[in-house]
């Protein structure tokens, strides 16, 4: 697997601009362990038939469940870009 670019969330003020600079033609694969608005922004920049692997949601780990943040609606991007989004837990492969 080749990674063309990574973006450190702690050092990124404007994610949309960082994505346009790092991936001017869009994003093909996204390894998501952040969740929240960060991931919503990346998913909006995905290319058709893009793939997303979800293994965490660190943006919400310490959040108050009664104060759940509102995030962008993802379904239009998922449907019209025909994205494949799959969650996984590492234990799935522990016997390998």
C-alpha cells in the first residue's frame, strides 16, 4: 500500500484547503479513526468509488453523550459517489 499524503489533525486549521492542496483530484482511500466533522469533510472530498475504512472515532471518545455534536449529512456523498465504507475491529484478524 502506498500513502501519498497524510494530514495531522492537530496541525490543520482548514482541512478543506489542506485536502485541496494534498489531493487536488480528490481522495481515493481514507483510513478513518477520527470521526466527527473531520471525517465528514474528508468524505465530501472523496472520489467516485472511493473506499473508507473506519476503525475509531476519537473525536467523540470524551464527548458528553447528551451533547452529541451535529455533523454534516453524509448520505448524498456516499450514494452519488458510490463509496464503500466499512468499519472494522483489529480483533477480527487476531488469529492470523
